[in-house]
C-alpha cells in the first residue's frame, strides 16, 4: 500500500534554509582549500543551499529534522510551503513515517532537534532515494566498529557504503553514532544528486496534448452541464480536424518508453462520474470511435441519484473506449466554511500525521475500488476543484498515480523521458464553451 514509486528528483533541497541565487557563491569560512568546497559550491550554484552573513558555517551539526527535510525534498516533497514556525518539520516527519522510511520512535518531538547520527542518515537516504540498493547489496561492511552499528541500520549502511555515499574513516571506523556537519551533509547530498543524474535519461521529443474537461452531458440546463448535441458537435469537429483521442496510459508510455502517439493526440475527460456520461456521452463516443477518461468519485457511484452505476462503469470499461481514473473516494467536497477541508487539502484542525494517513487511505480506497470493478488500476489522479499541495502530490504519486491533472486552463505538453511533465497537467474547461472547440484550442496556444 505504501510502496514508494520512482519519483523524479526535484532538486529542491536545502540545509534548513531557503535557496540562494546562483550568483556570488562565496563564503568567508569556506576557502577553496576546504575539503568540501566543491560540494558546497555546487549545491549553492544549483540554488539548493545558502549561508548567512557571508558565512556557511560548515562545521555546525545538522539536526535529524533538518536532514530529513533535505531527504524529503530530494524525494519530491518540497515541505517549505506546507508549514512554518516551530512545527516546520511536521510535514516531513509525517511523510517519512507514512512511507516507512523510519518509525515514529526514531523521530519524535523530543529528539528531532538533536544531531542526526551517521547510521540514521544512511537509513533515511537509502530508504527514500535508493530503496532498490537494499535488494542488490551483496557484501558485508568491513568497518572496525561493525558491531557498533545498530542491527536495524546495518543493511542501509552497507548499501550507502556500496554506493559511495557514506564512507568510513581512514582508521577503518564508520562511527555510526557520530554526527554530520553542514559540510558533510552538502557532500552527501551532492553525491546522491550526481548518482541519480548519472542514471537519468536525457530528455527526448515533446508533444502538445490538449486535455479537455467536461462534467455532466445532459439536458439539465445549468451548472456544469452540456447538451449531448453540443458535445457531439465538438467531438465531430475534433475528429474532422484529424485529432486522435488517447488515454492517459498512452501518454505514460510515450514519456517513459518512447512509444509513439498518433498525430494530433488529445485527451477527453469527464469528471465526477455522472450517470449521463453513460446515457449520453458513451453512445456518442461509440458512434465516433473516440476515447475518454472518466474520473470517478468513489462515494458517488451507485449511491447518488446522479452517479453512475458500477454495472455501467464495467460496460464502458469493457468497450475499450473509456478508462476510469481516481477523483478521490470521499474527499471531493468543500466543507472549509464549516472548518472542514477543501477537496484533498488539509483541514485547519488536522495534524500532518492525520492528514497524511487520511489522504493515503482515501487514495488507496478509490484506486483499489476502480481496479476491482474494471480490472484496471487507475494511473491518474484528478484533483477536486484543481486544489493540491506538495504533500498531496507526493502521496498520490507514491501510490502509483503517474499523472495528476488540475483545472488550470492551458495546453498540456508531454516530454519524453521527463516524468515531471505528467504532473499537474493543464486542462481546458469546456463546460461553458458551446462553440468551436478548435477556436478554444487556438485561444490557449495550440499549434497545428
């Protein structure tokens, strides 16, 4: 359930401080002869670390929470926008525990400000960024103080040593409970970045992929409703103009494997799971031989007067023309005015641990349910009302959603070998646009 999929390295790291400009990287306490000068210089040039008052303070120790925050950012969770003040590390801690990088007992409210040990740093780094190394590691470490390494950390230390991330000292010791300085942390993160980048493929071609967003296709006459006649007219216009509808899974294959897409690809999406999608939209799709993605609110299927029935979902899935994606199970509403949450966002009275557990459980529930009903696990997550935060991105991605989409109007672009292009993809809201769909595409910059 809590598997960690390969996340694109965000390169948004720091040592508990905001990133600095790439210009004027110079510290009075880090001369060129300093052992970690190159690493500190590189991270500063990347805009990932900074000093204060012209100093870097390279020999200061790094706390558990500061190092964990760095690891989270390396794994794709930029926690700086989530929490401030004395409790700034709470999101990183909650996420790390949820992902299984550490236990609650390892990072508590009382010990998280203490200096991080080398053995715990190895565990966090390997668990988050190089989990596969635990399976491929073969040899035993030969440190003189091998017996001093806690049994729970030995495999991580071994993997970190094999990768050349954390080495022992000249006298043969690992010093598992020794701390890390800011300079040592910079060197460690530099090595990790370089190692990840060595195996990262170069970016390839890119393609414009408009994603059109619809909701209710019916004669309701108000709200997010479009008549079947207008929907058919717009689909026919796309077909006549040479557009080819594709599934999200095809975009993933294009980005990850280089699998070609048809000319002028476009994605048709219908949000929420209205029964009218089956009654009116599905026959039009069948008539024109076009594909669509329907994002389901799990709690609305079968139980609301406007929602699809599971039998209808299964029939559409079996047709090969409709694929179903996640739109949460019970986290679609806006109860923020009553002190609740807005979509998948955190409510004010909720701890970060509670939020992470709630969002994770709801996401797993909708993914499992759709897979059980259709035989295919969703690959995309549609944010209710387009609202998201960096924690939600990290959670849904770690649970297998390789695509996330918002409600921001624009033309999406998929880049080969760049999985980040599949996240927070723009769409074009079509609910209140009843004219030419080609004119809408041109308005948002689509180029034939």
